[in-house]
């Protein structure tokens, strides 16, 4: 059993992912089974996507600790961490993961609020008179 550690980030979410080879395909997030942590099917599919593309479902156990951000940000941070961890295990996986965009960190984040504005770009209501 070999343990690989990787980091994934998305918006304000950060995920530390431990991948254990020779597992049964169990994915736990913050000590909770991933289907309970992410009840929506779309987020469950995001976590399974790297394994599905590589046809290695059930070969690795994943333990992830995630904090910050929202549900989507956390799920995508974990997906990036899983992809990076699998790449450490076998560099040949890059040919499948890279074209599908699983190794690219999404750089978009919240724009800062500007002075004299309500939010980042929204202004106060303009009054002509």
C-alpha cells in the first residue's frame, strides 16, 4: 500500500488529498463518505471522473480534507487533487488527464471590492437631479 499526497484548489476551497493504492475505491471527505458529503449526483461524478477516464475505478482509496469555499469549489478542488495524485503515481496518466482539463487549476476567483462602488463593479444608483 503506497500513499500519495496532493493538493487541489478552486476559488477559496483547498483540498489535501491522500491516495492509497491497492484499495477498494472508497472515497472519504473530512471523515465522511463522499456520497453523504456531496448528496448531489453531479458533484459525485466530478470526484469519480479521473478514475472513470483512466478505467481504474476501485483500485485506489481516497481520503480528502477540504476547507473553504462552497460545494462546487470543494468538489473541483478535490478532483484536481485526485488528478495530481494519480499523476504522481503514474506519469503516463497525463496523456488522458491533460486533454480532458483535469490538470488545469481554474484561476477564477472573486474580484475584490473597489472603493466608491457597492461591489467589485456594481455602482450606486445614478441620480441626474
